[in-house]
């Protein structure tokens, strides 16, 4: 990884929250970042 220049840009906590929810959903997790329950099949 190469260090990036500081652009002075920031994102709000609201935007970060939206981005995290989108990421979690794309991973198949719930909106809190929890993966789906796994059925052990026993």
C-alpha cells in the first residue's frame, strides 16, 4: 500500500453509517454486521 495525500475531505457519521450498512448487506450480513446463523445440521 502506498500512502495517500491528505485531501482534507471527510465524510459525516451519517454517510459512514450508510456505507457500513450497504457493505454489511452486500456481504449477506444483517444491518448490524452480524453474519447469518449457521445451521450445524445436527
